[in-house]
C-alpha cells in the first residue's frame, strides 16, 4: 500500500490544510513578540516601545503571550514579560500570576531563586497554587528531600491538596528510579481523601511495568477501570500496551492498542503517533499504514512531528518504498523545512547498507542548498568502510570534516579515523595521508598512532621523516620503541634527527 496524499484525498474528499497564507495581518503585540526566537532578544524593549507609541497593553493579551512563550520553551522571555507585567504597576498579581512567575523563575534561575520569591510572598498569596509551583520546581530539579519536606509542610499547614501535588512526587520517584515508593504514595493520597486522577493511576501502572510486575499493573488497572469518577483515556491503555510489548505479551498488547484507539479524540495527533509507534515495534505494518490514513483524515494539518513519527515507523518495518513515497508527500506539504525528516530515510538506507542511495539523497539535498550535518556523512563513511569501499569512505569523511566547523558537538569515530589512516599507510599514499592528517588536526587531538601511520607512509614513499619527527616532539609525543622499529632502528640505538630548514 502506498502512502499517497493526492490519491487518498481523491478517494475520501479529505484535505490536509497547512495554514499557509500570504494575507497581511494586523500588527499586534503578539505579532511583535512571537517572532523573537533568539533568547537574547529583549521582550522588555518591545513592550516599552509598544507603550511609548501610545498603544495599550491588555492584561489578557500579555497573559496569552506569556503562556505561548512557555509552551515554546522560551522561558527567559516569558519571565521577562511576566516581570514587566508585575513591575508596570498597572495590574495586581493574584496567586495565579505569582505561581506562573515562580515556576518561570525556577526554570530560568533554579529552585533557590524560586524559594526566595516564595518566601517574600504575602500570607494570602501562599496557597495551593504557589505552594504547588515551588513543589514543581523541586521536582524538576530532582530535589527529593526538599520536595518531601515541602509536601509535609503543605499537609501540616492545611494547604488544599489535589492529585497534582501527589503526581509531582510520584513523577519524582519515577525520575529517581524509586518505583517501589509510587504505590505507597497512591495509597497515602487515597487515605487522606484525595482522589487520584488518570495521571496518578498511569504513573502507578508504569511503576509496576518498570519492575516487570504484570500482576501488580493489572491490579491497579482493574481498580482504575472500576472507579466511577475516572473516564478511561487512550494514554493509559497505550501505556499498558507498551508494558505488554516489553513483556513479550503481544496478543495482550494488540488488544489494548485497540482499546486505546477507541478512546482517541479525532483531533489528537499525539495519540495516533503513539499507536503508530507501538504497532511498528510489534511489526504490524498494515495497522501502521491504516492508522496513518486515519490520522491524516482526522487532523486539520499534518505537521512535521507526524511525518517524523510515521517515517520512523515505516523505516523500522523495512517499508522503505512507503517511506520514500511519504517523504515526497512531505516535500510538497508546505511545512517548514526540517532536516530531521529526510534524515530518517537516509539513516534507514545506511542501516540497510543501501549506501549509494543514501549518498545520492545527501548530494541532492546539498545541491538544493540544504544545510547538512557532519554526523550523517560520518555514518555513511563508516558504512562504506565496512564494505571495503575505501575511496568512497574517504570522500564522505572529508565532507564530514569540512562541515564540522559549522557544527557543534560532533566528533568523528576514532575507530573509523584510524582505519582510514591505516589504509593510507598500507597503500603508501603519502600526500593523501598528509592531507587527511591536516584536515583532522583542528577537530581531534593527534596521537602517536596517527604519527606512526604517517611515518610508515613517508618511509614507503621514500620521503624524509625529520620534519615529521620534530613535529611529534613539538606535540610532546616522544619516540618510543615502536617508533624505532618503524624507523628500522635497534631498540637501544640513539635517534638523531637532521632536518634542513
């Protein structure tokens, strides 16, 4: 079955919309602040300029901007906007606004700054919202003792407790791997009259799954399903299915994937993505493609996240033809360009040893002006090398090294580098070995083994080694017994280096 959007639309009459419009929009405060993607750009300056032009700042609009910035993980700018709102004096913060600012302070400056802000609040503003925000700061930074102490204080001072606070503590136990403490917390919240919600039960279910306790997991699931105040959701059934997959209970997993599908809201892209991913791990190719069609028919727009998830599933299933077709669809989707999307197919080619197809695709992207990363070329070089295609491996590695200057974090695989070097040495290609050596110097530390390969190349090519030996010593790499053997010296023979200037 091919994943072809045009055919699918013709059959169903359903169109995926991508919100692409050239209409000029009215300039709003949101439209001024939203594009400031660089965290170093000042939101305060934009707000001050807006006010200086005589324009009004509406409380609800600025709240929406702060919320949007938080969702997009632009926490520094969100905090800046919140602080501007507070210092303006135009609006009085309620405990809700204090809780938002406290949370942002914790994200940007850490829990000590959040503690300080909380301690300076009035007694009236220290309620479940602000107490909960500080608790969340402790949980986020894995401060177990502080979180537990804070939770006890909330109970002792009669702060209104909900499932949110208990879920925070249970999430903290999940982060720290203390899964056995999670059921205890669930029992405690029920004992003091706090109703667990869906997340409470799901965290507990996952804690049993992490300990491979299927019986315990099923017991909690049964309790959850029999609670009148709980409406079962796709997340929980999908989590149960995932636990069954890990336990090798595929029939049960498939059964609960069906239950999860029945609970998905038609607008819930994340739900479809999760089911597609789990089904691909079970090898259910037909189900993956069926769910992909359902997702496209249900959603108003298919975003990059959806394409990435579906492509990963297809590649996992070795359905490369379907992945290629879906990639072509994405290219015409008007979605913003994201190199991760084609990379999924390229990595699929590399994993299946289809190196020529991967290289052709990379060259095509490069010819279109797309910015590539060195790691993908490095992986391709390693693949070619394993297949004995030395020249292609060298060319790919040279491209990777040339891209390194514009990319942070990537370092070539030392084993691949030394294998290429060794083959240069064996082939006696002095100029090529030297060129490769010099391209490496700005990227990886040179070592004795590299110099030894070069020495072998020099000797095989009849080239004077004096300058190379001096360069070794300048790098604090002394001549050892292996060096002498390469040079054809006796172990106790003294090496005298002559080098003309």
